[in-house]
C-alpha cells in the first residue's frame, strides 16, 4: 500500500470554494477531488511547455514549478494527505 504524506497546497478563494462545493456534491473529500482531477488532467499538463530548460532538469533534478504568489491574489492553504 502507498504511504501517505501531508502537503499544503495553495488555491485562490474561488477555486477552493468550487473544489469544496464539488466535494460536498460528490460526498468526497477535497483530497479525493484534487487527486481525481490530477489523474484526469495529467496528460494535458505534461504537454505544457516547461518554465525551466530541459538541460537544467537533467542536471539538477529540478521540477518546473512556479514559486511565490501574487500579493493581489487571495489564496487559502489546504492541507491534503497524499499517497506516495
């Protein structure tokens, strides 16, 4: 069985509210909704261009993630347990 880890994800208020509403509608946890959405969208996300040159990935093992958030965007943290 996969090991679970707790992570914190940041969503803007509208996205979090929509995710919570869908979780209630389906009688599922927010974690389940996010994991299902990732499984559905994974291939499309992998087709997006990287923000870090490919050579940098190979050399450092870096992942193309954006850091920081706009101060203007209202965001809320959600703690989600994930399976490794």
